[in-house]
C-alpha cells in the first residue's frame, strides 16, 4: 500500500518534470544505464515526451511508445489507451505500446490531448502499473497567415502634421503557436502609401513620413502588410487598408478675386445703399475659410460688411453723396481670416487688400430753394402788382435746367420766372393778417423734378379805415387751373 502511493507520487513528479528530464530518463534507459536501485523498482512507466505534427496527411503517424520496464518482452503485458481521442485519433499497438495518430490534426483547433495509459497482465488480468495520464502535444507548423481582425481601418489626421506623427496602430493576429519558432512573429510593411506613410515593423504603428496638404489631396489609402516568419520570404502574409482623411487646418489666406473693383452709385442713393460686392477665396474649409472684410484705414463715406452666409463683402454707403462735389472715390478693402492659425507668420495675418473705385453718378435732382422758408411783409391795401418778395430755386444738376414757379394761392399772389411775388389785389389786414403760401419750383426740362418752399406773408397795418377808391375787375388764370376754368 505504501509502495503504491509512493509510485503514484513519483509518476506525478515525472509528469511535472520538464521534457528534458523525461528525455534524459528515457535516454538513460535506452542506453541501458542502470537506474539507481531505489528508483528502478519504483519507477516502472517509461516513455518519452510525446508530440505529433499537425496537418500531416499520412494514414498513420508514429507518435511514440509507452513502455513499462516490467515488460520483459514475453507478451504477458497489454497496453491500453483511453482519454482524448483514444481509438478515434490515436491508436496503440497493445503489445508494443506504440502510439499512432490516424487522423490529420490541427493545432489551432486542439493543441494538447490528455490520455491515460494502462498496462495489464494478460494472465492475471490485473494492472501491473497504476493508470497514468500523459499528454500528446500537437506541434505547430506555419499554416496560418496573419489576419487584421479590426481592419479595414479609417482615421483622420490634420493636414500639415509633421513627419513622425503617429496616425494609427494596426494589429494583425496569427493563429500559429507564438512559441514555435517565428510562426507567429509578424513584421509590418507598407505596400501602398509611400512616401507619405511608414509603419513601424514590429508595432504596426503607422506614422507620417512626409507632410501632406489637404488642398492638394484630402484622402489617402494605405495598404499595410503583416508577414510572419519575421517577414522572411517564406512567411505568410495578410493585408489591410487604412483610409486616412486629412482634416483641414487654416493654412490658406483669403485672396481677392480681383485686384481692382469698379462700382457705380447714384448721388441720390440713400445712406445704407449697398453699392456692390467684393469677394475673396480661401482654399480652406469650414471655420478656416471664414473671412472678414473691412476698409483699410476706415472711411466716412463707405463701409464694408461681411455676409457670413456667402462670405461676400458688401460695400455700403455711409454718407450722402454729391456728384457736384466729388465724382469718384477710391478705397482700399482688406480681407482677413476670421480665425487666425499658427501656420502663418505674423505679418501674413494682416490680410490681403484690393482697390475699389467708386464712381458717383449724377442724378436728376429737384430744384433746391435758397431757403426752406421765407418771411415777407407787405402793407395792406398796396395796389395790384405790388412787389412782396422773391424766392429762389435752382436745379443742382450739371444740366442746370431752368426753373419755373407756381403758387398755391393764385387768387391773391402771383409769381414770375424770376421768383418775384406780387399781389393780385390789395390785401386787407382786417380779413387776414397772415397769408401762408406754398411756392412750387419745377424744372422746365423735367416736370417731375419739383420742390416746395413755404412763404409767410404778413400784412402790415397802415391805415385802418382808408376809403376804397376803386375795385379791380380782372380775370386771372391760375397756373394750376384746368383749361377752361375761369375765376374772378
Ligand atoms: C402763418 O404763419 C405765421 C408765422 O409762422 C403764424 O403766426 C400764423 O398763425 C400762420 N397763419 C395761418 C393761417 O396758418
């Protein structure tokens, strides 16, 4: 009983031992070197380290041999096999203990088989050794190619990133045994994408090897290959693609489409009139293409506002123009990026300029009175045709059209082409002290061009109860009266 337990313990030890130790024991046995006497009786199972190659298509592959050193070769012992694949994958020659693999094995499917061995005395039917477990290891061959399980990749980096910038790490896996030679030792290379990209051979980190400009090309397709056997030609390989989109940085300034713009504006244009549009172009996109327009050194007559939707600059009138005073203006417009980037030297951030020449167009303007209001006086009862006062209006245009005048109250007052106002009949202060009249000036060449002035006529008291000497019975035709209309 004690002896049995000890045996089991020793067997366990043997299994824990490294291959080397077992091999040594086995060799020692083969060379017929006597084992130390204390071991000889207790250690009776003898076998070498078992392994079997995968992917072998032979009908039978010899795996190894189970042996008990109690076997005298007299055919009294029978070897039995049980456990993983016993009978179906592995068979044993009962007499010799030779184990064979009878199926093609795939290490990547199953790398170890745990089996148990028994040796039985055919005469007694009893085990001569305690049942023992052993392992058959499937040896790897390089039958798996590297695979990029996470590919294809897509990523984005800013354009103009410096050389050496890390872009992405790609990883391939190889199902072969990493401990078996170089079967699973991968080397990464760039198949397509040079000279802009390179890959670190062992880590798969993709880096920039040459600066790229988004405005020249905004997308790159890089093909990375992983090869096992440390990249040697007999190695197996797999590839993946990395799509790299360049994101924009502000590396372009806005530039005016034209170096000189011509615009026209009527002198009659009201303040706020948009006179014209200027536009610059920026090769960048998004925020980086945003720009601001302004008038360099400012101007009290013109302004430029930026239309953020269209990125246009709108030239606006800030002050009334007068063709007769100034017929042409020249302003310098400036455009700058709204968001300045480190990619420009400071002096380049000042922006680009263009010249706008603005021609003022003469407008047909209405006559202009010398005053908006006139005050006049006349003594009451002055005779018909007496002079009251003079108004004056002039066409401000270069054409200087002659002006004629008219009066709204044509029963009491009359006005001639010189603007002189006279009374049609003597005025009676007792009837009205004030005659507030409106004079209209009309251009003779264009009756659309009219303007008005107010005239306040005060009748002065001279002699309250002067006798009436005579009365006029004359007929006047008001200027504004319709043809055929008669007044008295
Ligand atoms: C005419 O104008 C004068 C001076 O502005 C004013 O005192 C007077 O009341 C006005 N009369 C009428 C009838 O509008």
